C-alpha cells in the first residue's frame, strides 16, 4: 500500500521535478568532461584534471542510481538527448564504426576484405582507427550499413567545415547520427517493455547507468540487439515461431553471437510441437545470410571473425593460462568455445524440458560473455540484458529478476575508474573492467538460474 502525503505535510526528499532537473544538469556537466578528455591533456595539471574527470563522471552515475524523478519516456527525453550530444569519451569504438562506414559509403570498398590501413593513403581519416586499423570489420551487415549511412551524412556536413578543422570533428556528425539511431532503438524498446512488462521494468532499463553510458554516451552498436532480441521473446510468447526466428536472424545480422540461441529456439519449437514455422523462419534467415555472403563475404569467407577471435585481453581464459604458465593459444580458445557450444545445448535441453526460454537465453549469452571469449568487452552485456527484462520464471518478483542488471548498473560504470584516473587502457584497466563489469554480472545471471527452480513461462 502506498501512502500519499496529506496537504500541508512536509515532503521527504526532493520533488520529482527538481530531481529531473538535477539529473539533466549533471548530464550537461559531462560536456566539459568529454571536451577535456578528447582535446585537452593538461600538462602539469593532468593529475588534478584526471581526478576531476573521474569524480565528475562518478557523480553523474550516482545521480542516475539515485531516483532521478523520471517516470515516463517524455520526462526522460531531455536527459537522453543530452547524452546523445555529449561526445563519446570512454571508448573509441564509435569513431571506428564511422571510419569503417566511410570505406563502404565513400570509397566503395568491402570493409570485411580491406581494413582501414589499406585506404590510409587515400583517406587521412582512416588513421583514426588507430590500433584497429589492421583489422577488417567484425560486425554484422546491418551494423555496417548503419555506420555507412552515418559516415555518408557526416561527410556531407564535414564539407562545410574549414580544411584546417581537426579530423575528429569531421566524424562527430556521423557519431551523432549513429547515437540518434541507438536512442530510437532504446525508446522503441522502452515502449515494448512498458506494454508487456510494466513501467518499472522499462525504467530499470532506460535509467540504468550502464545502459545510458554504453548506448547513448559511448554509442556501442551492441545496443542495437536490444530491440530484435526483446521482440523475439515477445513473439515466442504469442506463439509466433516464424516471426521469432526471423527476429533472431535479424540480431545475427547485427552481430553474429545470437547464433548461439538457435538450438534454444528450436528446442522451444519442439516443445510446443510447432517445429515447421520455426524451420521456415530459419530458412528465410539463412537465405538472408546467404545474400550477405554474396554481397560481402564471397572473397573472404568468415576469416574476419577468426581474426577477431584471435585477439586476446583480460578474460577467464587468459587468467587460467597465466596461472598454469601456459600460452593462450588457438587450442585453448577452441576448448572454451566448445564449452560455450555445450552449454548452449545444455540450456536447449532444459528449454525442451520446460524451462523458460528467456531465462535460458540470458544464461547462455552470459556464459558466452563471461567464460567463452578470449577478449570480452563490457558492453557485451547487451547480449543478455533483453532476456533478463522478460524472464518469465520470476514475474512476481521483478526486483529479483532484475538483480543482475542492477549489479551491472553499479559495477559497470565503476570499472572505468582506472581508465579515467590514468588515461591509459593498460592491463590495470582491462582487468578491473573484466572483474567488475563482465565476470561478476555474468556470474549473477548464471547463479540465479542455478539457485532457483525453473517454471513455465506465460502462455505455455
């Protein structure tokens, strides 16, 4: 029961309006932090500026964890737009997306075949790919086409800039277009959640500091997966197996990792004795994948994925190899990838036996992120977040269901402290981010599945 204050009674805490204004002002303060991080190192004042930057970012995160007074999408729109306008300063990935989009949109070359370094002589902006200039595009065609559209729009705006303008400024319009697309995805996802899971779940996603940081502030394309994967679960609830299969393949064409969910989807279709529409949906998805093969991968195959998988960094694989004094070679990687496949088949078996699809999908993707990859990144949590939001096994306790997302909302932003305070992406930052933002939240998802008995979702 909710008690309403009587007229004339004192308020406890700030009003929703003042809380919203405070959240908006704190987001505006991210502008000078971003400008300082991107353009001004500080010389002798650098340590003090590092500290100010770190404290400013953590203050914004704290205000987002505190009740910001936002209750509807309209009330949050101002905050979301400010974050879109703030230049990405925690990651260089958004600029790399636009650089690879330039390859396709402006130079008409295949980014899966030619890494940015191949065009460095023709386009000085290719140098902005920095350490990733040797790597071809590892993302799906939909993410690439969005980056190409953003790069094309950015080039139109950049022609109005003086020739002496820094190259980074030439990419900013494209970055804004890409982040605006992510905002559209978030808002549409929020509407779906409000309709099917309630306002509390919608706000748990849209006001989560991790989601705001990685989607709207840093512009990671993994956030594009929120909408198709969420819509896939909703289609399964309606019994639309054909549509669910198509939505899964739409996610695959954004980023290839949802392929791990195909056994679970087929197991759900078998359990419902509706395998035929699922097979037809997968057939259409395979045909779309084949079309992309003809357009992009006919010369390269999937070698760009192999090259991406060979990158190593802070991960459980790396930690175990270091403890045993072994090199992290391809055999070790294959063993862990094989464990990921076996775990997906295990969860598929559980789905066939009656476990909720969304919960099984969340655990599968969390296992892939936390245990199966040699170089996981913080924003890969978008692979399991949609399923946590709609997990049906614990509908009566949304707070317990959303615990991994809440843990991620705290530890994910905290994992940037080393980077912000030192301005280096070295091992200290990588291991801090892996431990706080990747391993612990992934374990939260997996342990919740082991700690309670599964139930049947709605509509079963």
